[in-house]
């Protein structure tokens, strides 16, 4: 068994520094993402999304729920014939029927989810002892047939820590390799997730996986906080799709960990745009123009001060280069633009404009309350030139 030693794991006498460990992304778009109201993937769409996720380097793909996956024959055949089948996880309830179905598919990780908060247990009619007894039976049964097992602590952010400690003791005794703790109702904030992750990381001997929901708009921040406190795997969905306000968005989490924390995720960041656009089209959920990482406007500059700064250095008013995530920066002319922006935009069109002409164009547009875009730039240039002759 691995033993936790501060910020190091001890494996067979060798110490591994947590600061250089890879942070793995486990995507659940095909399971939790599809639970978003109005979202339903066809089998061909599931195959397409799986291919896209593999191409960008997602560590594990939660491909569905054991109870329903067995009916998706075409998708299932694709998964079973794939060279990556060990990277496909299946979500199960804590009962033998689900687990038997999952095992029969011959794929990767068997993920078993149980409620751990007093609130959920009470309303579901279960006791903490029921959870422990049921988990023990499930784990013993899985180990008779497979060795890739993950346990999910549902509603862990509202869970009783004394009970979580009992649960981890049980999991450690069976050398369970992964514990996913979930902020199921999205009530966590970075400080509370930090406290919980730190507590779990000092008592669980395997890998910790954080599954965050976005009800308070903090799912990405909570993922960062989790990693800062011992978590090495993160559960995400593309574009953050999911129930209610959704889940931690894969694209934001991957970039936040890679660029903000300088930790390796094995995610190929330039492929994120294509992936997110593909899922947006499939789900018929447009990407907001100001959505971080993949929105149309996140590398677009209009204000005079910002555009002038961008001509000096590409990082003057950007956190990282657009090319890092497969994008390009651009300037547009608008109400807040200056002459430098106008000249730069026209230069991109192959037109040389003097500073005086640029100022006259902006004056004409503002005086007449005109919207400025690429479709009317040349006509505006001609009109303003005539009025100033």
C-alpha cells in the first residue's frame, strides 16, 4: 500500500514529489454531461465525441451508465474493439446487478457511487453502516473479476468527516486505487474544497479525483483548489454541460491547470477549440462569445488602450498567446477604438491609412452613432474622406 508523507507519495521506498506529478483529466461528458436537460447523444455522436476526447489526450472517458450502456450496441462494439478500451470507465450504482453488467462489457474502470452525506442518506433511507457494508461487498465482488475500481463519494462536500474517515479506512484496507469526491450540488467554494481535499489526501492512500458542479460558478476555481491540496485527477465535461448549472468545463480546467498552475495534464490544448465547437453543434448549445478559452471574443481587442498595447507585445492584455489553444488574436474597430486600432485593422486588409484619416473615420462614425464592422469599413473610409475634403 502507498503511504502519504506530506507532499510526497512513498512507493516501495521511493519518494515522488507531488509538485511534478501529472494532473489527469477524466471526462464525463458522455455520462454526466448527457444528463443536462435536453441533451441526448446518438450512438454516432458518442463515437465522435469519444474520438475527439482521445485525440486531445483525456486520460479516462466515462462512457456511460452500466444500466443503459448495454443497450447501445453500436457504440459498445466500437468501445470494445478500441485499443483504448482500458481508458473507458463505467458508472455504477452500488449494487451487484449494475456491477455485473459493467464487468460483462470488458472495458476499463468500474466506478461505484454511494451517497456519503447525512442529508442524502437520510432522505434515501440508508444508514452510514449500510454504505460501508455495501461497499465492502461490491469491492470484493469486483476484485474477483477486475482490478480497476474507483469509488465515488457522492455529496462529499456536505458529508460528515467522521464517516468519511471510516469509509477511507475501509477503502485503504482493500487497496482501492481511486476515490472520487463530488461536490454534487455545487455548494463548494475554493476554501472549503481546499479543506476537504487536504483532509482526504492525508487519510486516503490512493489517487484522489475531484468532481465539481458549477452552481455557484466556481467549478474551475474549485478544481484548482483541489489540485493545490493533493488531488491528482479531475472530472470534467466539454463546455461544462451537465445538470442544473453544469460541471467543471474541460477546456477551462485544462488551461487553468496547465497555464495557471504550470502542471502537465497531457491535454493537447490547441485541440480544445475544435472539440468544444463539435460538442456545441451536437448539443445545439451555442458557445457564448465571452466564454473563457473558446468564446469568439476572448482573444478579440477593441479598446484603443488595449489594441495599442497588443501592437507592442501579444501578452500585454492577454494571459497567454491565442495560439496556445489553437486560436488567433484579432483587433476590431468599435466605439472605444483609437487610431492605432483603425490603422492596424486596415493594414490587415492591405490598405494603408494615415493617422489623420483614421481619426476622421472614427469621428464620423461616432458623430453619426454608426456601428463599425468589417462589412462597412471601406464605405466608411470613403464617406469620411469625402466629408473632410
